[in-house]
C-alpha cells in the first residue's frame, strides 16, 4: 500500500469517527449499527463474558465504536508494518543447551525419523507417530474417524462426556462429503439458519481398548488384555478408538511456542513427559562416570516438540495399551521386564479415583454406560494424562527389534537411504541401542550399574540384577529412553519445514509467484478478512516462538473489557466451550485429577507462573487482577497455514471439509463466538481460497525430501460398516490396512486429499 492511499485511509477513518460521534445523523447511524449488531450476538453464548453487556455507561455504544476502530486499526497496521519475509528467513527454534545431550545431530535426526515412522513402537505392532501424520503431516483417512463428544463438560467444568455418535450413528462409519460441515445452515452466510448441529469430532483412529500386560522381547506386539470398549464397538466387537481432537500437521510445528491444540506440551522439555516444569517429580539419571549415577532434573527450552512427542506413545487412544510406560517400549526392543513400576501404578490409581469422583452424578447423559470402571478407562487417557508416569520401559521393547523391521526403506531416502535393506524391510547393521549411542552423549546411556525400583517405588543404584519378583532393574539407556525419544523426534520434525511455497517466493520478490487472484486474496487476508489477527508473522500464527518472544506469553485483548489471554490462543466460536474447554482445561497432574490450569494467564493470577513456567510473568497494563476473567475456555492454538490445502478436515473438531466451508464460517462470524461478520462477496471468497492454496509447498504434496518417508501400513477402519464388523476371535474387529509406499528424496505421486 502506497503512502498516499495510506494517508487517505487514515483521513477517512478519522472523519468517519468524528461523523459518528459528533453529528446527529452519525449518532443515528451508529445507533442503527448497534441495533443490527445485537441480533448477530457477538458474544460468548456459553461463557461468562458478553462484550456488549452493560459494564460502563453507554457500553454498547462505546464497544461498537472501539470494535469498529479495532477492525480498522488492524487493517491499517497490517498495511504499515514492515513487509513479511519468507519463512526461509526464520531460524528453526532450538534449545540452547542441546549440546549437553546430543553429540551428533545428524545421527539424532536419523534416530528420530526411525522412531517416528516405526510401527513396532505401538503396542499393537502397527501404530506409530506417522500413523496419524502421514499426509502433509496430518491424516487423510475417512473411515472409522469419528469420535463422539468425549471432552464435553458441564458449566462448572465437571466431566459430561457425550458418547453418542451423531455422524453415522456408530463407529466404523465411512465419512461422506455431505456429512460436512457438522454445523449445517440453510444459508452459510447467516448463522441463524441452523438446520442441524452435531458435536462429533473428525479425528484419527488409533489402537483398540486394551490393558498392558507385558512386552515380549523380540516381538513387535505387546502382551495385552482386550477390554470391552463401552463406546468404540460395533455390535459388541471392539473397533479402533478415535482421538477426541482433530490431528494437526507436524510440518512447521517446530515454530510453535507450545504444542497440542490446548498447549499442554510445554516449551520446556523435562526429559520425561509433556509437562515441563509443571511436573516437580520429573527426573532422569546421569552417569558422572560409568560407576557413579545420580538423579538430575533437566530443562531444555524451545522444545515443545520434544514435550509433545512423549504423549502419543503412552496414550491408550493413539499407540499404546493402557498402562504401558517408556521402559516397556525399550524392553520391546531389548531386555525383559515383567512388571510396571509402583510409581506408575500409584499415579494411575490417583487418576482413576479422581475421575470416578468427578464423574459421579452425571446421570442421564451416561445411561448407556453402566460400568464405572469402563468409563474411567475410556476417559483417563484421552489427552495423554497417562504420559505423566515414569517413562522407562518403552526402551526395553525396542532394542531386540530391527529398526523399521516391518517396513521397507527406500534406498534413496534422504535420511535413512544408506542404511536401507531394500528390497528387504528394516535398517541394516543397526539396532536402536546403537542409534541411541551414535546420537547422544555417553553420560546419558553409558553405565555399569542398573537402576532398581522396588515394590514401594524406592529407586536404588545396584551393580547387578537380583532376579527378585519384588524389584525391576533398568539399564541407564532404558531408564532414559524418554529423553532420547523426545529429543530425537523433535530434531527430525524440525527438518520438516515447508518454506518454498508460492507465497514465500512472492515475499522474496518474485511477483509472478502468486496469480492475480491470489494477490487479491492476500490483500483480503491482511485486510478485510481479518485473518492476520491470528495468523501473523512469517510463520502465519500468533502461537509462534518469535511472536511470543516479541509480544509476551500473556497479553490483553484489544477491545473491552481487555481481558488477559494466552498469546496465540483464541476462541473463534467453532463449538460451544462446554463441548471442549481447550486451553480452559487443566494439566491433570495433581492428586485430585485437576492439576493446574493450562492457561498461563490463569497461572499468573494464581501466582504460580514463575514456579511452573520458569520465568516471571509478563507485566500487563493495567496490572493483572486476581479476580478478573481470563479468556481461556474454548480457546485453541492458532495453527500455521502452510499446506492448509492438503490438511482437511479443519479446526480442532475436524468439522469443516473444504476451504470454502472454512471461509463461509469466518464470513458469517463463526458459529458460537464473537467474530464479526465479514460480508465477503462470492468473488472475494474465491480470492481468499486461491491465496490459501498459494501456501502449498509442492515438496509436501509430492513427498520430496525432507518429506520423504519409509513404507507405512495404517489401519483404515474395519471390513464391514457401522452396523457389522468381523470379530477376530479376541473381541476385536479385523483391520483393513492401507499401504503408504516408501518414497525417496525425489518424491512420488503423493497421496489423495481427504474424501478425494
């Protein structure tokens, strides 16, 4: 935007404000505007706040003026701020003490890619991180991908899970285009024309409902016990469980200050679980020398990806049987361990008890579930709460299995090609033990002593195993496996940077990289569409490390009552806050099952910010009051938008199937929130969609390096449908498997988009 048009815009806004405030006709128009605004219900319908409620004298008028000024101000600021730079100019965040742990970064990336794609990591020998992140870093499956509203709460935040499948009527349903959007309107531009509303979530299938018994060294499958699943079953036969939130892409996730939709994966990595400094008991073991061990607490900043990586491997909805820890996974690839640690069992008992207590009295909403034990089993690991257990035994599973032993690795794989056994499966001349030793400094894995855990949870350093049924012994490598897993996966995912889009090339000065239509869409994105309010900076998200560093972890909303909020998290009205509290939830770490707020603004109110996050809280103006309302309920992390063309379905509930539906959502001001209508024309909508498609990195579409990968087999629903499945004889439905072929650095033909 040139200087003269900018001056003209400022003069216009100033004149409009004077006209509205100081002339009789202006005040009449303003009153009419307010009258029209009120039916649009720009408010939290399910929260405590209503921006247009009388709070000060003539609040409605003042709020309308300020909101108009904010919208205009955002437009102006988007035009006068320094122009965006290509994402190529942004450094990938990395911990400043990484060298204290990693001795060879290239070897660590190799280990991380292997662990990320290896289906042997899962309890079923068929599930890996990649099982939900194989298509543009996300998931394009469409059968058995519906979860009911399991995260629903009451107004007082007590659990109130909805276990009824509104979409398809039952699990194992094949989604269709006509199922979307889940919130249907007869007129997509008018939020009042509701035809139907469903609170189901389109997400990712994981594992069956099973209880962990033991690892079987040398076997990719753990020994488990099938549990009757009260929700995910067809005719009494268990089907694979589906996560309670839609799967976001891992591509460019390295730029996020926190990870997961609700931000629970902390910036500080503690080496044990996703919760960083929030968990005061998290520690690993360090060898001062091979004969001298000590427990230490560690802290790596800019490591929310490492924190995030430790959730799914223990999550009984994603890849794990219920009750497994990281030491079992290690044993699967290594040494035998027949027992779960006392500390882990104690943690489970605390969580089960607290959940049962909070569930009491739910009543009619859960009549279809008549067993409290089965309900607790359903809920206790939806959000990786079980990741808080001491993670050691995952390592004991892996060391006896050939890395990627059930999958072919392309000989031209950009990371693993030199180790490929093509056309045979797995890596040659490699073990997970050796991969760890190649990547990490020896003080974290080299010792002659064992860590012994007795039945009371007491940990002792010993010289040899005592072969007692009352104790467990772990090598140092096994005990610290969560440290290796988290950092290695983070370093691999930090290579998955999509920064060669037409948009990036346009920002580099190649004016023809975007079409004329896309350039008009870019102007709408930065102006009338208001997209730039949440999708800021080169990373296109306010939740980025750079934006949080610049503007603080907590800020005040830019319009009355200027309530505090976590930077990068927004309630845009996708669903009522009672469907899923998001950032308004808790970390679940305390004995009462509640723990501390996930919202950092709420931690600051409680005076816990420094203790749980490791730094002093930002100073707000006016200062943060202990009694003011914080915007957190129903807020979710703003995702980056590169490759959004490839990552349907959209939003945290997966309720929109196309970019056109997403633009319609924003154009009408959302479905349940406070967004202003945009009044876009059909032509402007298409311009915005065209611009969003200009955010696609073709390397991602065609799986070229660094987005190439080993062969993968992913569960893709079950033979049959939502009315009938085939029992495999153990109470579980037989699987349908989808093969994703191995691809080398030069890419392939890509995989089809969602519902295509």
